[in-house]
C-alpha cells in the first residue's frame, strides 16, 4: 500500500485529495495547521489508513515511513522538498528546482 503525504489536507481541496487517495488504496498522512481549514472537512475520512497531524509545514517534520511521492510533473504527482527528504537538485537529477514550490506530495 503506497503512503501519500498531503499538506493542507484538512482544507477544501486537500480533503478531497485525501479522499481520492484513500479510494485508490493509499495510506494518507494529512498535515495541516488548521489556520484556514477545519477538522470537519476530514472527519469522515478517519480510519486506520488515514492519519491527521496538526503541523505547520514551515517547520521541519520527519516521517518515519517511506512516502510515495509519485512521478515528476504529472497530474497530481507534485512533490515538496520536505517530502523528498530535502533532496538537492543537481545536473544528474530528474527533478526540476521548481518542483520544490508545490505544497503537496501525492501519487495518483
């Protein structure tokens, strides 16, 4: 079962993304600081394959399991620098520096 990390997962868009990933058989780690979102958006998603973490993505976080970050630059395959483990960009990498600007990490 792939594990996907969704930042802003308790917001309107993030909660729908979490739901879609769960339907596709993913384990979902949902990070949100609840500043402009609500637990009501994800209440129906809570089960063994869904984990909510109240966290501000400005602060570093460690995930103790592999996270499936999906393909580069495909629909829904955006990867954040934190989700990639702060992988640096070099000339041999397939990752474009712009990829670090996207706020979510998932595989669809």
